C-alpha cells in the first residue's frame, strides 16, 4: 500500500511514471557526480591506491625475481626554493623528469608551474616555455625559439602590458621559488638556445 501511495505521489508531483521519474533522478545524480569530479582541486585528488598486502603464505614464498613496486611519484612535487639559478641550471627543470619541478622564469623571477603540468609538461601546449626564461615570448605571445629570452628591449608599451598581465597571472597561481642572476634578470640576456650553442 505504501509503495502504491509513493508511486501515485511521484506521478502526481512530476507528471511522469514512477519508472521515468526515478530514471531521470538517477541520470541527474550521475551527471552531478561526473561534473563535480571535473572541478576537484589538485590537492583534493585521491592519492594512489595502496598496494594490497599478500597473504602470509605468499609473503614467505616470495621469489627473488619478483620486482619491487615502484615508489609512488606525486602528480607534482612540492615547491622547493632554488634560490639564485642560472639559465643553464633552469633548463633541467623542463618537466621531462617527473621527480623534478617545472620552472619558468619571467622578468628574473622563477616560478614553479608544476601544478600546470598538463600545460607546461613535455606533452603540454606550452612545454616550450618550461625550463626557460619566457619573458619576451609571453610579451609577444610567441612560440618562436628566438623569443625565449629575458631581453625586453624594443618591446612596445602594449607588449609590456601583456607581459605584466602574464606576470600577474603567474603570481596568483604559482609560487616564486627563485630568481635569475642579475645579468639574466633584466633586458639584454641572450636567448637560451643561443647560449646552448656557445
């Protein structure tokens, strides 16, 4: 009797049969769960599942050929202060080593952009900037290797304003973990790819 009363109430309230109403409700719940997982902060992401322990008899019978499980590598390492870092040293932080941070320099400040690995990591659309001084390239909104430098000479006021906007975005999103030496922190630094050829 109670089930029939609930079915009648659902139909009267929604105008749908009870089966249709519950189907719509289930679809709404599934959509909510899928969409809500897209907006989880990186810090709230679940960690890697723990390895299941072996039963005691398998632990004793373990073979030497069995490989040790690889240690869990977090999606991005915690920011580490690097202090003063040269352009050559900066190149090691290009995201190719998952155990290292991804660093980008802008106007002499070095930012840890590891949280943006999808963008700045090896397969990301902005991977070209990783491990480099991207000041001029960001000001010009350029992907040209010749623009990967801290040299701001000859930039227009509008281009410097674009760089300022990028710098503000980086300051909001990523921690400053170091700085370039004085000669590389201002205009006049040579592009990284030219320094590698020298």
